């Protein structure tokens, strides 16, 4: 081949001076990435690997050694160049582009440097020694660039990771001023696009991140509408998330703040407002002076205040919560009483036969004729009929992630024979952005609380009605008194239990917790706090109303069931005996004026006959031993149940330090009746 | 330098045997300058095989220089690539304005590049002339000089590659996509190009939103016009959005707004013949434009957004003003409400009075000329006469298509003629909807009217008949009860229609009209209004079943009317016969003859008995059948209403059945059904 002729000139044949000139020229070529005559590129390597060079063996040994001092530059140079070429393409992200830009700037300087050296060489005053001397700073520079390039290549870094890497390098090279400066230069340029994204995010709440580099990741498919429907929706947690490995080290501390800043702004944005942060300034990276942290913090406090004001003032979060409370937690109970009166028939029907519209209308009637009429949000209250009762729902929720999960799941998911009472629940229309706070999840918790309270109220009501009926019977049934008194005592016990339990829930659980939350809300400085306070409130309420402990819950539901079945039994009895008497005596019209003498006489006569009849009936009934046994049975079961509940509560409050629960003891067993009972039974056992 | 030359010459000598031409570095540099412009030089030719510039193989060049030259040659290749694009597309007339702008931008970049080359050239010349001896141009220096241009051309070439077969908005989008780089120098280049490239688009937008002129000879704008569409359908069909041509920096909603603005202007000009206010608008816009001519920042379209918003509010408001003031949109809508939706009660009542007879005829015996008189008379006699003359001339009636068996009632309909531009709001399709609603309302009205007539008839007849025919009393009573039931039904229906449907929807519509900012919103509001009416008047598809029920209830009322007539006829006949007999009896009594002859008396008694024993029970049975059928229908109707999702319809069912009279019937029947089913099992 004709071209190989140069190689045929052996270096040994010429003087060392001439050799030196040739070597310098070759070196200059090699440095600018061109293969020389005497120094060749080691062939057959992978393209990414560092280039190695072959020095002609005939070269003067000292010259060869001198060359070896310079050659690392060339290999670094080639690494850097291939790095730039590769990472400039779009998919590697903007930080890579910016870094390449910075490297290119340095490479340009380097080439100018080379051109000057070349010039000097042509003028004949560039001995090898001088070249080596002049290139000394470059050796380090190129080495740094190459090491950065290899590190990024190896780690497949993009975005924040690159910035972290560079930042760490700066910290690691504080002693070496030149290296530090170079790193700072690279970092500053490389962080420009990242900082632009950051500005967009914390000043406007927009993500402009086509290559997935920014620390905040947006999941478009999680939309805010789901908040209203999906029970498990995590809009607030999952719509925007931090991507740990994309956070530059120097933003690590403020990452959460950055995330929430943008999130707040986004919410404001979604409410149809335009956000413009007055203090928006360019954020510039600097290694030591952490101005950007301050800027980010300012933006954060602005955004959180903005959103908090929006929620609190514009959307009246507190009033909203109050409204929710007044319905779900029976704050203003008159509407519920009214509603229960109105829907007595419906509540007893099977769920399938209930016309939801009718219930809805009745609810509205109840709302408008009660205190709730003053609530501006009352129209948002709805009813819903769920196809599972509270206990099933709770057990199912509680059994998640426990051993029983499979068992519970395998049970038939829909009970078909639910009554209206069991399937009834309130619902509430919440609109964006309040749905952030009152999401489906928290609304479900409210619903559970409501159903619980509602059921208790129902039990109480039922018992009270029967109590009243029997009270009026009392004047007729004198003969069967002992049995009768026994029955009433059991009922009184039950009433005592249910009323005190309700009292406990309302005044020792809901009200204090509510007050705490209210206080906290007023002092909240950002929306995350608000969310936390609200969640805490609900959690505490559920827990103290015994809804989170499966065991307690089972006991409680059994107690309530006992009450209901006893009330039903008594009602049956009452209907058999003196239904007519009760209804008649109650129905004296006051419109007709005071009863005349004749009417009075007639009335007393009637009462006498009724008394006679009922007494007969009652004696019949009561004398049969099965009734007496039944009542006694009820009493024993009830007492046992209640005692085991109390036991359990005492145990839990002792063991787990939940002192609120202990108040139940004080309420239900204020005079130590059951305690002494317990002791007695223990004694008996012993 | 001396040494180098010496070495070179030595090499040359040693290589002399191979008789290769020697090319020294200065020569190469000189040749490179040509290559940089894509021109092949003496030793550096373009090789199509490798698609690159190559040094001749048969010349003698230092190996190192050869590599350096090769590297530098890429610049020439890039240059050619861009140049080729410019050349091939400059002649292409179909490329469009954006393409032209793109070429111009590229040309500008190349010019910048040429300037550099000329500087280099002049350096060489200076050396040739002997000045500045120590500053000759070497290949390494050339590499330094071309470092930046190389990056630039590479970037642009990539851009060109990607924009190869794009045009218009798509091209702008592509250039905009290149803005997404972190490299600030490349971004600066892209911004420069984007600025030029987007100018035509902004220009077109400007023309479009100021003058409504669609200056788009090359179909590159994102609004497309269909020139075949006539003015009546201009608003709906003429303009549409070309999805692919929306530049990526303009959002979809913004594009829609732009479309709307231009459309409004065109509508004003072509349909409303209005040109007044637009000039002023344009003046405003152009001064704005001058201020912001060259300052598109990073938020590229922020300025545009402001302008579009302003143009949108201005044109929207103007168009609505023109429609309101000049074309009396509200007056005509009111007129439609008054006549087609029976808002003008006295007029309708009068019309019913006048047409009663005519419309009872079979439909094929109806003639327009017979009807126009009564309609005119009704207008004159009622408050409708104080309407705008314009409105009254537009009021008309039409006879719908005749189906066999139809009566006049079924085919008569009022009509209202509209001119452009209002027929864009109320298109023939919309008019048909109005007519359908009218027919529904008209039928309900007629039922009310008929029942009122029946009621009067009843009062009159029962006064007359009851004293003479005591046995008839129960029949009459049954008739009254049924009639009262029907009156209740029809009145509640009327109430529902008048207050819950018409009045509420109308109020909604009015408030929406007031809040509307552009014509599209007006159209949407009107559409929603009609849809609401259709839904609540049971005219939409989903409630066709309900409508049928209602229809059959009405038919039952008509049947009842006939039945009632029949009963009265029979009874009147009987009464007259009796009266005649009594009169004769009296007559003969007066003459002194006591009693009748036995035969006549027998006959009289027989007839009376027959009336009592057969005719009256027959009547009663017929009435009962009628009542039963009617009640069944109502129950069915109510049951279906209760299932309806619209709360208003459910309310209607409560209204009709306020004391649960029908409900109890319904449950009773269902109970008996289920009971029988149970026993059956």
C-alpha cells in the first residue's frame, strides 16, 4: 500500500532531535483525535472502552516515556467526544444535553489550545518538554471530564442522578481548586434545564418533563374525578409522586417541599384559578450559597397559604366539615329523629322493595323541617342503600391483611335479605377541591360511624317505645307483677346500657375529638396538615367507638342484637295482650274539648273491662313458665355479654393504654354493679 | 515552519518513485474552504458511494492531515444536506408559507455560515498577499474555527431531516419539539428558526381573528373551510379544525376559540351583513401586534392567548349584540314561546274556540283557506294583536303529513318563519322539534278544552234529565266522577307542563342567554332548552312508551266524550218520549178523559221498564268499562313514571296521585297477582 511508506521510515535512523519533532507532531495529531505515524491507536477494542495507544518500539525511550505522560489526555478526549456524541441525542434527557453543552465548551477551549500549540510547533519552539509542561493542566481537566463521562455511562444516569453525581464530585474535590472549579462549572450548566423545570413546577405547578428526569412524576391516569367514586383512590398521594432516584442530592432536603408546592399549585389550578407567584425568580445552582433553598421555601409557603386560604375561605372547609358532622355524627339530632319517625315503615322493609326516591324525599322533608334547614349545604346530603351491613363491612375491612382474610372473602359477598335499616346510609356530595379532604375514603369512615350511631339510636328508640307501652300497661296488670317487674328490669338494664353507650360515643369520643381537630385546623399551616388532622380525627373516632377491634365489635353487635330481639319479643307480647288498650287510651282527641261526665264514666267503665281482659290474658301468658324462662334467659345472656365486654375493655385499656375506652366502664358500670356481679360469679366459680 | 517544509520535501523526494502528486497543507486548507460550501475541489471530491466528501486516493497527503480533512469534510456534507432541502423546496410551490419561512430561516443560518467562510477566505488571501505571515491558516486552526458552525449545522441538518415531508402547522410543531433540549446553544438556534417559522401562522391567525379572512392558499392552517357550504349552514358545517395542523404550542381549546372567533366574524359578514365594528377591532389588534412583534419568549403562545381571548370576547359580544338589536333574537324567541309553546293563553283559547268545528273533520277534508281565517281572527281578537308586526307576519300554520284516519286535530300546527341569520339558531331541524312539542301541547290543551265542554254539557244535561229520569241519577253520577277524575288528570298534566316544564326550562334558558358570551353558547343553551322540553314532555326516544300511554289516556278521554254523548242522546230520547206521553196524558185529562187507552199505557210502561232494566244497566256497564280501562291506563302510566330517572317526571307521578288513590289500586292489583301466583305454586 502506498500509504504505509511513512511507517517504513524507521525512527532509529534519525537523530533524537528529529525524532522529537516527529513525536511532537504525532502527539499533536493524536491529541486532536487523529492517528499519528509513530503512535498508533490500539486496534480491536470495544468502542466504549478507553483508547490505548501503541508507541513505535524504535522510538527513543525517554521520548516514549514523555509521550506516555501526554497520551492519557488523548484517550480521555476520545471518551469525552464519544460521550458527547451519544448523549446529545434526544432520549438521554435535557440534563445530559446541557452537560454535553458544557463539555463542548471545554473541548472548544482545548482545541484552541491545541491550535496554539500547533502554531508554536510550526514556528519551531515547541520541544516535547514544553509540550508536556503546557499540557499539564489539561491532563487533569480531561481526566475529570472522562471520569464524569464514564461514571454517567456506567450508571446510565439521567436527570437528577447526573446532578447528584456532579454535586458529590464537587464536595469530594474541595481541596483541589482547579478540579472544584471545573466541577462547579459543569454542574451549573448541567442544572440549568433542571432548574427551569423546577421553576415551572414550584411557580406554576406545571410539569414539563418530556424525558422523565424531574423529581416529580405525574400519573395522568389518576384523575381527580375518581376521588368522588373510588374508595381506594389515592389522588393526593399518587397523582404526583417523588421519584427518589431523580432527586439531585442538593435538593434532597427540600424534595418533599418541592413536591407539595407544585401539588398545592396544581389543586389551585384545577379549581380554575390562574396561579402567578409574585416572587418568581430564576433559580441558579450554586454549590455553597444555598439561595435556592430559600427560594423554594418561599414558594412553598406561598403555595400552601394560597391553597389553604382557598380551601378555608373560598370553599369553607370548616363549615363543610361541620355540616358533614351535623348529619353523619348526629350533631343536630332533631333531623334524625324526625327522619326515623317518617321512615319507620321503610326501614323495616327488605332493601329491594324500598324506593330510594321516596326515602330521598322523606330525608328532604326531615331536613327542611328541622334545624338543618339553616344549613346551606343541606342539599348535598343524599341517601344510599348499601348491599352489606355495617358489621360485615367492618369485619371485612378489619380482616384485610390478616389470617382470616380468605375466610371472610369466601363468604357470600352480598346478603340478600337486608332490611332497610341495615342497608341504609347517608351519603354526601363533595365537590372538587374539597374532595381532597372529604374523599370517598373518609366519607366511608363517616358512613360507618353514622351507621353505627344510627343503629344504636334505632335500638334505643325501639326499646323506649316498648317501655312506654308497658308503662301504660302497668295500671292494668297488677296480678302478674313479679314477672312483669322482672321483664321491665331487664328492659331497664338494656336501656341504661344503650343510652350510656350513646352518651359515651357522643360526648366522650366525638365531641372532644372534634374540638381537638377544630383547634388543630385553625392552627394548620398547610394542606397536608389539614389532611392529617382530619384523618387522625376519623381514626380516633372509629377506634374509640369500638369499631376497629373485631372482638369488641362482635361483642357489641351481639349486645345490640340481644336488645333488639328482646324488644321484639316484648312487642309481640304487648301486641297479644293489650294492643287495643294502648292504642285506644292514647287516642283521646283533645279537639273535642274536655271529656264530659258521661264520657268519663264510659271511659272508666271501658278501662275496667280492659283491665279485666288484659289481666286475664296476661296471667295466662305470664303463668306459662316458658315466658318466665325466656325473660330470665335474656337477662343472663345480656349480663354475661355486657360483662365480657367490660372485661375486655378493661383489659385493653390496661394493656394498650387507651384511656378513653376506660370511660365506658365508668359510664356503664357507674356504681360498680357489674363489677360486684363479676366478683360474685368469680367467687362462685372458685 | 522551515523544518516542516524540509521534512515534507524529503518525504516528497522519497516518494517520488511512486509519482504521486503531493498536496501540501496550505493547499488542502484552501480546498477545504470550497468543500465547506459543498463544492468539490481539485482533490476533494464528493463520492456518492460513501455519501461523503473524500480525498482523492491517488494523491500524496500526510496521513494525519488526511484524517483531519476527512473530519472537516463532514461540514460540507451537512451544508449540502441543508442546501439541498432549501433548493428542492424553494421551487416547490405547494410547500406553503410556513415551508417558505422555514427555508428562509435556513437560508439565514447558511448566510451566517458563509460569512464565517468569507472571513477565513480573506485570511488566506492576506497570507497570499504576504501580510501576517505568522498567522497562517492550518488544519487545527480550521478545526477550531469550524467547531461551532459544525455543531450548528449538525443540529439544523437533524431538524431538516425531521421536517422533510411536513408542512404548515405540523412543521411548526416539529420545530417546537426541537425546543425540548437542554443544550442552550441548540435551543437558541431552534428558537431563532421557530420565531421565523411561526410568523406565517401568527399572521394567518391575525388575519383570521381580525378580519375573518382565511388566507391559507396552501392548506397549512388549522382551520379549514368548505366553500361548498351555503350560508344557512355556515355556522355548523363550513369551518372545521384540521387536527394535524395545530402547532404544538397552541392548545386544542385555544384552537377551538380561534376557530370560533373567525367563524363569528364570517357569520357577521356573510349572514348578518354587518361590517361596522370590525375595523375598530382590527386597529386595536394591530397595535398590539406591533408591540409584541418580536418578543415571543419561552412561553411561546402566552401573548397569543391574551389576544385570542380579547378577540373572542369582542367578536362574541358584538355578534350577540347584532343578533339581539338588529335581528331581535329575543323577540323572536319570545314569539316562539308564545305561539308554538302556547305561552299566549288567550290566543290559544280563542283559536281552539274557532277551530273546534273545523278540526273535528277528517284530516283530508281540511283546506288551508278554511283555516287561515280563524287563525287571523284569533290573532286580531286576542292580545297577540299587540305583538310586533314583524312577528305577526311570520306567524303561520301548517298542515302536517296526513296519515289515514287522522283528524284535523292531528295534523294542524302553528308555524313560524325565520330568516337568516336567526335560522342558524333555529334551523329547520330545530323547527321540527318545536312543531313536535307544539303538537304535544296542543293535544293536552285540546283535552282540557274538551273536558271543559263535557263538564258544561254534564251540568246542563243532568239538571235537565235528573228530575224526569230518577233512575238515571246513578249513571249520571258515575259519569261525573269519571269526568272529575279525568279533569284532575288533565289539569295536573297541564300544570306540570306549564309550570314545571315550560316555565322552569324557559327561565333556565333565559339566564343562560344572559350569561352567554358567544353564539355557540347561545346555540348550546337553546339546544339544552329544547332537549329538556323534549325529555320532560316525554317526546324523546327513551320515553316513547310513556308517551304512548299518555296518548291512549287521551284517546280514552275522547272515547268517554263520545260515550257521554251517546248516553245523553239515549236519555234525552227517553225523556222526550216520557214528556210527550205525559203531555198527552195531561192533554186528555184536560179534555176530561181520564187515563189513556190500555194499549198505549202498556206500551209506555213497557218502554219505561225496558229503559230502566236494560238501557240504564247498559249505560252503567259501558261507563264502568270505560272507567276501568281509564284507571288501568293511569295506573300503568304512573307506575312507569315512577321508574323514570328525571326527578320532574317522578314529581309528576306524585302530583297526579297525591292521595295515593291509584297507588293503592296498583298495589292491590299487584298483591292479588302475587297472591294468585303463590297459590298457583
